[in-house]
C-alpha cells in the first residue's frame, strides 16, 4: 500500500521519474524528487518523510502532479513503499 511520504517511480513514463507521494487518497498527489532541496532528500533518506511532506505541501514554488495509483511502482533506491 502506498502512503504519503513514500518515494515511487512513474512506470507509465519511459524516464521513470522519482516522485514523493504527498497524499494517497484517490489519484496520488506527488512532487518530483528532483524539485526538492538536497536537505529534503537527505531527510527522506534518514527516515523523516512526514517532515518533508509537510514542507512540500506548504511550499508555493514546488509543482505537484496527480498520478493514477496503477502508474507507479516503489522506488528501489528509497526502499520502496512502507
């Protein structure tokens, strides 16, 4: 089950971008991992996904995307879905 704070890849796209799941009710609300600051990515690696999700949701300059649940897979580099 995919939850907020998980890092997934969009398997529907050839480039398979890494996405941070911000909300998982219905189509996933996500943000591109590449758009996050280095500190935010480090916080994800150190197990602080809730802090990063809250920060991204409050940020005005980070674009979010809605992705169907069927189009994503766990991102192996981040340990996949919890």
